[in-house]
């Protein structure tokens, strides 16, 4: 059985569930597994890369390419 057929079978089974507690548990399980999968795919940053990013941030700050916290909050309010 291929993965698409297994997904369809799982969907059919899922649609027959009438127990809300079971649905909550399944939702929680899926979220947790997705989080674990995402965390496994993360790669640590090298120290060299970290220092490079810090130096770029310092250059931006020195050149005035920054925005204050308050100004950013004001801009964000307009996004809504």
C-alpha cells in the first residue's frame, strides 16, 4: 500500500470518529510530532556565521539602519 492510499484510509477513519476527547488527543499528537520533526531538521549555526551576523547588525546600527521599538510597534498597529 502506497502512502497516498494510507493517507486516504486514515482520513476515512478520522471522519468516522465521534469522540471529541479522541480528536483532541489526535490533534495534540500530530502537533507534537510536527514540532519534533521540525526540531530534528534544525541545524546549529556556526560560530563564524554567528559572528558575521553580529558584525552586520553592528554595521546596520552604526549606519542608522535601525528602527526603535516604539516606532516598530506603531508600524505593526497599522498592519492589522
